[in-house]
C-alpha cells in the first residue's frame, strides 16, 4: 500500500489521520446504537469512559490496519 495522501479541502491540506478520526466516529456511533438496542450499556460502571476507550480501540485498529 502506498503512503496516505493529504486531503485537499478548498486549498487547505488536511492530514490523512483526520480520515481515520471520522471513520472511527462513524463506527462508534453504529456500535453505540447496537449496544443500546441490546441493553448492554448497563453492564458498564462508567458508560462514557467505556465509549471513549472503545473509540480509542477502533481508532488504533484503523490506523494499524491501513498504514
């Protein structure tokens, strides 16, 4: 795989890492919906902390797999 290229948004160069941030957020929203529908949110003592940790895990996975 080649090196990720910068994204050009109206003359402003955005780092490829921003793509991973956005994709991780989209995946997290989908996972939150599934977890909420299954009622698994009550299993965590601190759900916001669990969501933040899950976001970091998703982001690290994306970066590791696509770099």
